C-alpha cells in the first residue's frame, strides 16, 4: 500500500512542478512578436500597400495643366504657281486658377482616404491573427491540462493493476480507469489536431514562413475604460470611420472643384502664318464658353455629399451599438470568470476525492463520476476564459496599428 502511495505522490509532485513552471515557460514567446512578424510578411498586406501607392499615384495624374497643342499646316496652291500657304500654332489651355487649389485639396484627401482604408485592412488582418493566437493559447493550456489528467489516470491505472493482481479491486474498477484513459487520449489527439491547424493558419498569414506560438498564458488585459470614454477613443482612432469622413470631405471638395471647372477656361499661344510670300505671326488668346461640358456636375456632387453624410451617420450608429454589445459581453464574461474562479477555488474537491478513493470510501465509478463533474466545470471555465480574451481583442482592435 505504501508503494502505491509513493507512485501517486510522485505523479502529483511532477504535475505540480510542470504547472508551477508554466508562467516562466510561457513568457518565452509573445503574441505581439507574432503579430509584428505577420505584419511584415503577410502577402495580402503587401499587396494592399502596393495598391495604395498605385492609387495615390493615379490620383495625382490630374493635378497638372493640359498638354500644349501644336499644329502645322502645309497647303500647296492650285493651279500651278498659286503659291503655298503655311500655318503653325502652339497653344496652351489652363483651368481657372481656383481649380488647381481645389484639385490639390481633393488629391490630398484621396491620399488620406487610401491610408485609412489600408489601415482598416491591416487592422482586420491583425485581429484575425490575434484571434488565432488566442485560440492557440487556449489549446496549449488545454493540452497541458489534459496531459496532466492523462498522467494521473495512467498512475491510477498502474496502481489498479497491482491491486487487481492482489484481488483488492474488481475488473470493473480497472475497466472504468481504462475507459477514462482512452477518452482522455482521444481528447489529447483532438486538441493536438486543433493546435496544428491553428499553427498552419498562422504560418499562412505569415506569408508561408513557419510560425507557431507556444504560450500558455494569455496576454495581460489592460484596464478597460468606461464605455463612454472607450467609445470616444475608438471613434477617434477607427480607420473605417476615418475613411468615411475623408470620403465626405472629398465629396465636398469635389463640389467646389466642379463649380470651379464650370468657369471659363483661358487659352494662350503663338500663331504663325505664311501666304503668298507674306508672313504673319503673333499671340493667340482665347477663352471657353461654359455651356454644356460641366452641366449638372455641381448638382451631382451635392447629391454625393448627402450620400456620404448619411453613410457617416449610419456607420456611427452601427459602430456605437456594436461596441456597446461587445462591452456588455465583456462585462458579463468578466463577472462570470470571477464567479467561476471563486467557486472552483472554494470547492477544490479533488484532493478529497483522491483521499476517499484511496481509503475505499467511494467506488471507482463514483470517483470518476464526481471527477467528471469537477473537470466539466473547469473546462467550462477554460472556454469562458477563451471567449473573454477574444472579446477583449475585438474591443481593443483599435490598438492594432
């Protein structure tokens, strides 16, 4: 009996050593470093950045005056001896001076819009990566926990084998322990499969470069400010909202630009003419008459302003209620975690179950039934903890720069 107790005590001591060493071991890698690598290596982000630069260059192509226009006419006369007529002209047209100022403002706003859209794409991808990291941490923790449970069951099964040989227990007790071991082995395999899948997803997000995360501790959660303050912070830093605001400014700037484009367009140049040996040359000047080309463009621009204003209000309303729902969920999960943690600490019934089993006060079936209830509660706590950190990640999405 003393040898059985020694085996049991050594197993618990080993498990305790592993669990106590988790915090130091988990600090060797970092979610932040994983996200930094993905931000550098992700191919989608690289494509988004290149497309943004292309859009900026494209938007700047219309900020300069039109190309100068050169024409030359050579007109031999008929009948023979009628002489030759030649004409040469070079002209340059200009928009009304205010056009260039309005166009420059629109181009600047378009660049800011492109930056905001690029930042929104980056945040969405980094949030996806962070969620994969948190899921991987959950499975890392669960893997360690399942390994501990499996080691306990193996030790118990070994002790039962000795007791069965001494006819101290029945085959039913041994079979129950075996079933428990098989069930745990399946849980370990499934958990490991999930870990491998998540590591593959991180590798894919990292541009195909191998990447994994061995942390078993979740990142520390900063103090979450009250909802009103958080809403103001997120609204000020939300790139999607900034993009809509820039689009509204672009629409307003386009109205001013269209109004300026509807003004007369001056044209200047040089004109040379030669007829029958006579030469004429001088300055060419002209101006367009704004009748048809820009008809309804100002009205169309005003309509776009109304659309952009409504989109901004719609996004603000949607943003507010989404954030409020997340914040409410965060508070509920935080309260639930605190209650579960206090309950599990207060119960701590496993040592009592182990002692009752060793003393023969309960059967193996009763032991595993009670243990299953205790472990089910702890698994639910683990799931609640995982959900809590995922919600916090979404709340703090604005920090993913």
